[in-house]
C-alpha cells in the first residue's frame, strides 16, 4: 500500500482497528432532519468523540471550521433526492480536484444494489476507485440507503457489501441485521454499521453496535441515532466506549445516562 493511502486510512481506522464515523449527509434523502438543521453546529460538540465526520462538501464549507482536527469523509455521490423519480438515480457528483482541495481523508459513495440504477452506481464506484487509487484516497461504499427497513437481511446486505468490496471499496457501510456475521464473513474489506431511523430506546443502539462489533464490524458510520438523541454528546461518548474501550452496552448506557442527566 502506498504511503498516502496508508496515512489516510490510519486517520479513519484507529490503531485498535476500530472506527467511529459521525454521519451527517442526510439532507438529500431525509429533507432537513431535526437536529441537523446546521450540520456544523450539530457536529461541533461531538467531534472529540468520533474518528471522522461524513458530510457533503456544501455542508463542510458552509458550517465546519477548516481548522478542526477531526478527519473528513467527503460524500461524493448525489444527483438525486427523496422526491425525485428514484432515489437510486445517483452518480459521482464531486471531482478529484475537489476531493483533494477539501483535504478529504476518505470519500463515501452510495451504491444501490437491486435498484433501477444499480448498474450506473456500481460502475461509478469502480471509476471512483480507479481515480482514488491514483491519489491514495480510501473509498467507503455506502449500501442500502432508502432501503433501511425492507432490506435488512444478511442475504441482501451481504450481497450489497460483497459487490462493493469486489469493485475495490476500502470500507463498506451497511446496516446491522440478524446473522450479521455472514455479511462480514463475505466481505473481504472492513465493514462499518449505519443506524437507520432512531430506535425506540437508547440501549438498543448500543446493543446493535456492540453485537455488530462482536460479529466482526470495525465500527460505525452512524447519524440519526446520535444527533436525533436527546443527548447527542451522551450517545457519542457511549458509542466511543463500546467501539474503542470494549464496554458492554450496559456499561456504555450508564455513561450515556450520567452525561444525559448531568
Ligand atoms: C446514507 O446514505 C448515509 O450514508 C448515512 O450516512 C448512513 O445511513 C448513516 O446514517 P444513519 O445512522 O442515520 O442511518
């Protein structure tokens, strides 16, 4: 592996092999979610707990302090919205020049396996990997956006993750599901878990993240279950404890509660 690629990867996958990404790229498939009206303001108190922030370039430039130390994962696909003809009608939307200009430690790109525009999104990933390999920039493939609920099976997520890994993604984001170990076993690159809609109770988040890590995930790319929480800081700190300190969900929940009630 070239020095630049290894250096960037080391910023987003820590020495313990684990990763905690704060996802704030939801506008185009969620509208303006409560808690994310100003992404930079929502991110600011959480930066000390996470290993990277995942955002689109407009939000980065408009709302984040360029002097921040937390690495950026830049969303580089788009061209669609929640009210368009088909959410899967997405493509590469950011140039390599922009990726480098924004000093991205990695990029994130969505692939819609099993959707109308599957073909263009998979080939777009392949092209992105070609370019990013030249410049030593890791690619996180994002699977199953818009299909969080109906597609949470190891069969579907395992296929989606495998397709992305085969096209050269360095990390794959998917959702937690039953038999998650099968998703990880079939994916030859590191897997991170997203959260989907906010869970009914807060312990549940810590449990699926813990279970996902036990099943082989290296960490999370998590959004709504952090910034929609009543205590985003408490949840971020508790997740950090599960991901990097091997705390059990119960132990991490105590951390969450103590911060929420402080
Ligand atoms: C989906 O495209 C996005 O990439 C989100 O970053 C990802 O789903 C994580 O967010 P959440 O935990 O809210 O699902």
